[in-house]
C-alpha cells in the first residue's frame, strides 16, 4: 500500500466534478486497486470524502461510492474556501492583561526607578479605551521597527531548535 498525493488529488478533482452527487467516473466504478482503496480510506479518515466501506472477512476494506465533502472542496480551493473564512481566530486581551504586560516591560526597562514609578502610576490610571489606544500605538511602533523585530523573532526561534 502506498499513499499517493497525485492519485489523491486526481480522486478529489474527479469527485468535485460530480459534487454534490456520487461520482460515476470509471476511476471509482471499475474495481479499485489496493492502493486506490488505501488512498480513499486516507481521504475518508481526514473527512475530505464520504464513502461506503465494507470489511470483508478476508482482505482489506473496500471503499465505494465516494463523494467529496465541503472540507474536500475547500482543500482543493486555491483560497482555502469557506473553511479559511470561517476558521478565523479572534484574539482578545482584557485591559487589565494589557496593563500587566506593559507594566512588566516598564519594570524591565533601563529607566530610573522614579520614572518607572511615574509611568506605572499613569498606566494604572488609564481607562480601558485609553489602554486600547496605547496598545495600538505600541503595535504600530513595533511594526515600524519590524526589521529589528524580525531579527529578534529569528534569534528566538533559532534558540528553540
């Protein structure tokens, strides 16, 4: 048995042509080989196709009547299909979490102790909306200095390997 990406792509493409129905292409109706069954089982386990699977007493399972799923269609789509749109992750930070992160950076800074105290007192007095604006300015500043940030990211990632 051999998993074959080219064969898998051919199968998915043929199944996409007959979506939402079951393909009557000779690729699927002419008696599948062991490799074909293995690759269909693989696509089935990943949710890219649906199919009928029979388990004969002697021999490998037989996969028949395949139909591509929405996940399979999205896999074929150049842009990732609706899965890419629906799979967007939104990350939210509470104002108190952002204050704590900024405060920790102030404490780590080389500023004089009296300046650190003044900055932290001012930070703690900010409203949630002001923290949002400050965070956006800090993000903008970070992106402006992206070459330095990229070097830092590269160094950090290299240290993990």
